[in-house]
């Protein structure tokens, strides 16, 4: 896996969707179970917003404030799950549901992407 780097980013709202711009790349920020809209909205138009990037994959978004770095939202990467054996993938998803990291509905969506 590639090393995680922090890159300057910008959060905007277009057509009722939150968008993240990192360099020339623009991506919709998923809002729902993992990222609540109120937290993401706090990043809109703010300075100091950075994206955690692994290779070409955006992993998380946050804002650097004095003395610390707060991660505000995460991007779930189905492509990461595809690199793991199917039985391990299912175990991971079950563990996430059991620990209430994700809900059953989202787990079913992930399983369909395998």
C-alpha cells in the first residue's frame, strides 16, 4: 500500500452534494452513516482543509487547526476490499457491523461490490 500524504484540498457544495477538490481531481464526499452532513458542512470554504491520499486514492478529509489535525470524514474504498480474499472480506464486513462502524444496509452494499 502506498504511503499516506496530506494534500491541500477544497470543499464546496454543488447541486446539494459536497465536493472535494484535490489538485485537478474532484470527488463527491459521501454523506450518511460514516460522515454526517453537519461535520462536512463545516469544511465548506475553509482554509487549512487537507485530504489524506494514498497513491491516487483519497482516504480522508480534515482540517489542520493549531496544534492538531482533525479528520472530519472518510472515504470507504471498495477497491481496497477487492484486494482481500473473499472470506476475509466477509469477516471484516461482519466485524464492522458487529462493532457498529457501519450498518447492515451499508454492509450489504459493500458485499454487492465485491
